[in-house]
C-alpha cells in the first residue's frame, strides 16, 4: 500500500499491507486524524512495529506542513493506494 501526501511537495510512504488494516488507515485519513506524513508515521508507530524506514526524520525537515485541497485548487493533497495501485481514498478531486 502507499499513501501520498502533498505538503510542500508530494511524499509517498510505502506501508506493508500485511502490517496495517487498510480500512483502519482509510478511516484515520478520512476523519482527519492523519493529515501530514509525520502524523501518518506517528500513527504507524502506535499501530504496528512496521514503519517506513528513512522517513521518520521528516519531522525535522519542516516538510510536514498540512496542505488542504482548498490550497491546491480543489485537487487532492492525500491519496491512498492499495498494492495494485487502485485508489482507495482521496481528499479532493484528481488533477
């Protein structure tokens, strides 16, 4: 699975689909519990021992600034894909 975030730029965070329940992650994204890449990584730390290596230092880069669809001309700033590349959730329209 992959979750893409557009903050100042797009971040793709690969997630082991056997370590995380797809519906639980989708609900956390839809509810607004997760709105940035750092929030996703913190959520993953709480839910599982599996964390995308090399990404946790995003917290120190200042890159984790939430961008809303309104700030992106109505286009999505969060996109969640399954292992086959099928879009599961987006928070705006596609470009």
